[in-house]
């Protein structure tokens, strides 16, 4: 049942469906103007679309792990040990790889901030791979 409170009129809605038909059928942009197409990703673009950040994944692993942890954890989560941080990460729906990485840390360790935690995670990963 249409209530008429939509942002677009029925005519504009049909117009937009018609414009998208070629894209939906072909699976690629169908515009003739190249400037209007989205740019493909470059080789040096950050790995955003390739899954969650994991310790030891790239040469800049420390920075990427720290960024991911800082995005999920707040200052109120520190100081804490690995068990408390695992619970916090699980409650905030962090990637499983980060939670599993915390399981490998020493149980009695305490971390005062994200930097210390990221360093410990990347150090643990490097020693496992060596």
C-alpha cells in the first residue's frame, strides 16, 4: 500500500528504475561518459575491502592493528588484562581474529592503552612466525 509520503514521485521512481536497468542486467557501468563512472582501486590503496585486520598481516601491521583496536576499544577499557579485553571486544562485535589473538597473550599481563596492546599482539604474532 503506497501512502504517498515517499521522497520521490511515482514517475521519478519509474525513471530511476529505467536508468538502473542496464547496470543491473550487465553487471558493469553502462554510461558513455567516462567521468561519471567510479574509479577502480589502485595497487597502493589500503586493504579496506579485504577483510578484518589481523596481527602480522602486513609490513605496517602495528599501525593497522592499533587503528582497528582504537576503533573498537575506548579509554575506559584500560588498564586491563587479556581476559577483560577479550570480553570487551566480544561485546563490541570485534573480528574473531583479534579476539583469538588476545588468547595467545600472557594471562597476567596488563595493558594501559591501545598502543601497548597493539605492540604485544604484533610481537606475539612475529615470534610465532619466526
